[in-house]
């Protein structure tokens, strides 16, 4: 079995929409994968199945040896501990500093401050934000806020980093910088990275594996790929 293994997976929402249809694919440990496709083609649903925000209607989803499709709610935390997740809208806590936003999750695991501090500083260093640890989110640019989110997602050294449209709210130059940070995490930490995007330029410049969805169906899966989604949609 591969590190991430999806077999004959379907997701039909309660309103009858089939967001994912008969999807079979696997992702190796340490891979960097883009997930692309037109708006509404099932990209977010795909990653939600991986972090168990949604359950498949049919089929199998395995992540790092965990049978995600069969995972009880009470065990979801075991899966989430293996994952870091970055969203388009930063979801930072406005009343906490940069440092506190990154340390927050670790404090909830019962770790001691003495153990937490070096991890937080290391994560902030990795995203190039060590000088801003005392700033509040509203004192940061969009790109800086996204860096904080990335630091928060990698602070516990997750096996998988899932990024759902991480550059969706950023200008092209900042988007490139953020993708560089994410690519470096994959390279230096060996983290498996799955990035949802419809940014053609980013996909084409990084030359990584590209999984393209079309109406919930796997339309293309290419190594060192190019953006192939139909732009007329
Ligand atoms: P993408 O991320 O590619 O834009 P989504 O995975 O968000 O696509 O959506 C795929 C399809 O599923 C769309 O038709 C969308 O309207 C539908 N959908 C997404 N989430 C839900 C939901 N919670 N309930 C019903 N339909 C949904």
C-alpha cells in the first residue's frame, strides 16, 4: 500500500451533487503534488476527504496507514496530528501574536513551554518570519500572514502538508514567494505536500506532479507536469 492510497472513491453530497467519482490514485511519501482543475471540479472535496472533513460515500481513503473512510470521530485527532493544513483565508487568531498563533496548537497537546519554544522559533525561521514574532496578524501583509499559517501547519513536523488554494488571496509576486516556502518544506523536511491551486503559472513553473480533476473525475495525472485544466470553464 502507498503512503496515501485512494481506491474507487466517490463523494456524493446530500444535495445529490457528485463531487468525486470513482477516483483511484496514490501518493508516495515525500512527493509534491498539485491538484488542479476548474472551479467546482472537486479539488476541495478531494483534500477534505484526506483530512476527514468529509467522509467518502463509497471507496477507500488511506493516509499514513490510517483507514480514513472508516475513522471514528473520536479518532480523527490521530489523523490530524499527522497533517498540517493551510487555507486560502488565513484563519489566524487576531488577538494572538505571531508566536502565539504558531504555539497555540502545541499548547493544547500538553507540551511544556520549554519544548514548544524551539519548535515555534524553528518553524518561523523556516518561513522567514522570525523577526515578527511579537506582531499581531493585522500588522502583517497577506503574504506574511500566510507564512504564519504555514509555520503553524508545520510546527509539529507533520507527515503531510495540505494546502487548499494557499495563494488564492495573494498577488503573483507574493504567490511565487509562498510557493517557494512550501516547496522548500517538501525538500528540506521531506514532508509530503498536496497543493490545490488553479494558478497556471505556479503549476507550470514548479514542474511537479499534477493531478487534474474534471467534474470529480481524474482527468490527468502527469509527472513534472503542466497545467492542463480547460481554461474555458
Ligand atoms: P473546487 O474545490 O474544485 O472548487 P469543490 O470540491 O468545492 O470544488 O466542489 C465540488 C462540487 O461539490 C461543486 O459542485 C460544489 O458545489 C459541490 N459541493 C461542495 N461542497 C458541498 C457541500 N457541502 N454540500 C453540497 N455540495 C457541495
